C-alpha cells in the first residue's frame, strides 16, 4: 500500500467554536495538527488578551488525553481595539495574530471593521510590535458581485495597506482567486496566504450539482475553474508564501440546511486527506510537506514540528455526520469515498 509520511503539520486557520461544538470538533484538529491558529469570531468575539487566554483554557480542556496540541490564539480587531491591547497581545506568548474581518463579510463579523482606513493606526502598532495581521479580504458592499469581492478588496485596500506598512506581516486568508495568488506572489516576503482544501478541490459548479449544495457553501465562495487551477499551482509550487489553513468552520446540520444557510465547510475530520487528494491530483505529493508542515511555521517565526504523521492510500467511507449530545455536524464529503487515511502520528516531540 502506498503511504506518505511527513513532518506533523499545523493548521494556520481554523474555527473550533466553543461549548458543545468545540468538544465535538476540536479532537479532529488536535489529532492531525500539532498547532492551529484559532479564529476569534465567537459570539461575542475574542477581543482582549484575557478573553483569548480564557478561550485557550477552554480549548485545552477539550484536547484528548493522548494528544499533544497547542492552540495559537488570535484577537478579533474591532473599531475599539487600542494600541495598548496590540502591545499586550504581541507580548503574550500565546497570542500570535490579529484578525481583520470587514464588517458584514462573514459569520459573526458584525463587530468587524467598517472603516478599514480608520484602522491604519492599529496596523502601524502591529507593524511596530511585529504581530501579524490576518485578513479576510472581501469587500462587503451589497452592490459588489459576490464573485468579485476578493479582487475588489485587493484593489481597494490591500495594495495600499502593504504600501503604507511594508514591514507589517500580513496573511491574506483563504485566497480563492488568480488575482489573489498574483498579488501575494508579487508582494514582499512579509505577505503570505492560506489556502483551504475546498478551494483546491472544487470550483463553483460544486455549489449546484443536481441541486443546491449547502455543505459546499463557504466564504469566500468557491470560484471558477481557472481560479481553482491557480490555487492548485500556488499550493503545489513550493513557494513558501502559500501554506495550509483549512478554514474548517463547523455549523450544525440544521443551520446549514436552512432557508438562509450558514457559510462554512467542516473539514477538520479529513483535512490532511483532502489536501493529499488535491496534491496527488496535481502530481505533487512531494510538495505537501512544505505547504503543510514548514512554511506556516517559518512565517509565524515558530519552530518547525519534529514528530511525523503518516497517510495511507486506502479507500473508506466518510460518515454522514459528526457530533454527539444532540448535535449533528455534516462534514465536507459526507457519505463519499475518501482515498487517503491518516494512520499514525508520533506527536510527542513537537516544539
Ligand atoms: C467562517 C465561519 O463560519 O466562522 N465561515 C466561512 O465560510 N469560512 C468565517 C470565515 O472564515 O469567513
Ligand atoms: Zn475562517
């Protein structure tokens, strides 16, 4: 049987929620990844160092006993974030970034930043204290076509942000377009991007195969095939500016299969398997380790992990849902055949 062993990877963008959903989803991430950048869009959002440390404790309590996992916390940027909080965050060994959600862009983003230029003094503080800024790069104007939102964000905001703050470290999160790939490639080494498994595997047709497919709906929304191909090329290129960020974003089955369904794909249970499928299809399995296990750590200035994880090339059926205690979360590829399986993980030695 074909197997693939790589250094234990990290997930540089994941939503693990809190409460019952946290308990259901966190073990999946913790089994595959040594560390993960935890998104702060709870309700209410995680905006202070103290809140992030309390959330970190809640996450640690949900890590299975036999697993070694480190959550890397982030703070949610709002109009009322202060430079003092940025300084505090940068000084904390547990806080690794700020997340910018344009107000109204996605799940729980109503308290996000409405006036991005007004946040420039905060970007200056992040540049000064060298804490990365993670950007959900989509404009939110109701009259902007949903498929153009990422491209418009680059033109309207990102170009100027990196010009004004050349030493600010920026991660353009979950890039979905050819334009975003080109922007990141041509920017300085202070600018990087995460890429999700769904944007490597699907184009926008996947939203409408035989009917509407709520479990393929996430934000930024899936794009045309030409964009998917650009993302595959970037992820498998060996360019260290592109690294793994699943954007696994669990919602209950009822809230996704709804007249107004939530955005987000739950991929944590098969994250590495999905990336292996995408890299194998591009004939680039040898590039998976850099993308999954090295480049993100290098960008965040953290040591690379030293344990390993092994995937087997074997077919198995994905369950229709995950969760217990009355909750159900439908994963990406529910009831479909998966062609890779994580087999064994030597998790003892990272960091
Ligand atoms: C995310 C969520 O549900 O928190 N949803 C998504 O579609 N990706 C938010 C986000 O990252 O945009
Ligand atoms: Zn996200």
